[in-house]
């Protein structure tokens, strides 16, 4: 092998090594989201997925969107074996990961509560019953996003007005009680 071929081979090896994907730090994604439940749905349409999620979380949950196909850009989380993160265009409270049939489980739909950074879906394949040897993140068909029930928080101004009203009522009551004796 001549010197040119050795240099070319060395460059090819360096290029191949540098083209490996970089892992995303755990601090960026905030942590692994909570796996709440799993099942096998025979139809992955929006209506059936929403009905199953509502049966688990309650009827106040609404469908928020779906990521599939070219929209996926799973990133391995740095320092982990089975954890992957997917950036979500719209932050969401809950998400459902639909996989193809994978070795080790009959379930194909996995419901997560997005607890760390709502802008990322962060899944641990081992929690889903798979290991890095058995599962391939590319087997994820889609992610359906769901928004949880909203709870209204009273504004401080409204609370202040209520407190003033109650205080006024108490003072008026005391004053009227003091004039009748």
C-alpha cells in the first residue's frame, strides 16, 4: 500500500468517526418523562388514541397534534444507554409514543407525562420493556401530543377585592352591632 492510499484510508476513518451523531446533555432535556401506561390499540387514529388517553387521564384532555415521519429527529441522551429525546414544536403536558411491534412486549402505545422540559419528549426504552439491543428508536411510528386540563388560578387583584369586601362586611357588622346596644 503506498503512502497516498494510507493517507486516504486515514482520512476516511476520521471522516467516518466524525460523522457519528452527538448526544444531547440530560441538563438540556431536563430528565426522563414518566411512563404512565401502555396498551395495544388496533387503530392509531386521532379519535381512538384520544379516547384511550381520556379513559386514563379524564375527559378534559385534548388532542394537541402529531409528529411523524420526517418530523422525527431523536437524539440519544448523553451518558445513557436507552434514553432518547425528541424536540417538540409545541410544548405539551402528555404524549403518546406509537411503536411498531417490538420484541419483548405486545404493547404498541405508550403514554408519558411530560414532567421535565415540556419542549422535549424524553423516553427510556428500557422502561418500555425494551433494551438497546432489542429496540431501535427508528421503530417509533409517531408521537401524539395531548394537553391536560387547565386549572384557573385567581388573579391577585380579584383576591384583594374579595378580602376588602369581607373586611368591609365584618366592619359594617361590628359597627351595626355596636349601635344597637
